C-alpha cells in the first residue's frame, strides 16, 4: 500500500490513498492544510502540531495517521 508523508518538522502526517474514503472531514476541519486541488494537497506547516494530531484522530477510514 502506498504511503505518502507530509511533515511540519515536528510531526509527520502519513496518508494512505488506497484507504481514503473521501469523507472530507480533513478538508472541512483544516482547509488551510488540506486542499485536494493543490499539489501537494497536504500542507502541514499551515497548522500547529496539536491541531494536526487532533484532526488526524478524526479520520474515519484510518487513511491519515501521525508519525512523531
């Protein structure tokens, strides 16, 4: 399974595209971080590490996870 990594220097968001169910919770919760129309679509530098960790915990499919 493909895993893509996006880091802000403190925490790294891991994204598994094959697992993603496109619920949109990430985009609705942190639109400055997640923008599917841009590349890269995840910009973790646009939120605090705490905000990223809290948002990733809400991912219903488990496609997003955190590596510290």
